[in-house]
C-alpha cells in the first residue's frame, strides 16, 4: 500500500466508454479509487452495487468514485451497463495504475487486489484500505468522509 500523506501517482487510462481518464482531471475533488479483481464476479458486483447505492452521498461530499480493474473496455462496459453503475470503471489493461498503487505485485498478475484509496482535493492520499468487506465498504467509507 502507498503511504497516507504521499502524492497519489497520476495515470492516464481508458474508462469503460473508451474515454481517456487521468487522476489530474479530478483536482479540486476527493477521489475514491477502488480496485476490484474481475468485472461481473460476485464480490466485485456486491462492492460495485454498494458504491452505486451511495453514489449521491459521495457526490454530495464532492467525491468521485473510480473503479479499477485489469479488465478490457468491453468487459468493464458490460459490467457497468448490466448494473447501471453511475461511476467510471477504469480499464487498467497495462497494469499502469495497479502497479503504481500496489494493487498487483507484477505486470504478469492477472487480477488486482481488492484495495482502495481516498485521495484529497490536492492529490494527496488520505486513506489507504487494504482490508475490504465488499458488503460494507462503500457505506463505511462514505460515513468517514
């Protein structure tokens, strides 16, 4: 895990719509980056639905939700559309974000670890979460913000 108080690494990848997304696009807002192992699997679906249910609460707290997996644009697009996720899913097919944020050990890893980060308006990591309960992660995180 990256240390709280450090600058969050910037990145530029495609989201599930094929649009280029960078961390710097969200300066002035808090950002929750939640890594998930595989699109449309049971735990990832539960976690995604939680963020979807709490989406308006996060928005009211000036917070952007970004899901990140190693899945392709079509895989993440199908996942987002199937469950009507209102947030962006980032397609880290080259492991750029996962390596920078220690969600994988190497570029050969097939799945990201289930970890999350909260980044403040200036791009500083304010929370690093290495143990995630998929059922309560979103609501617990939202209540602490």
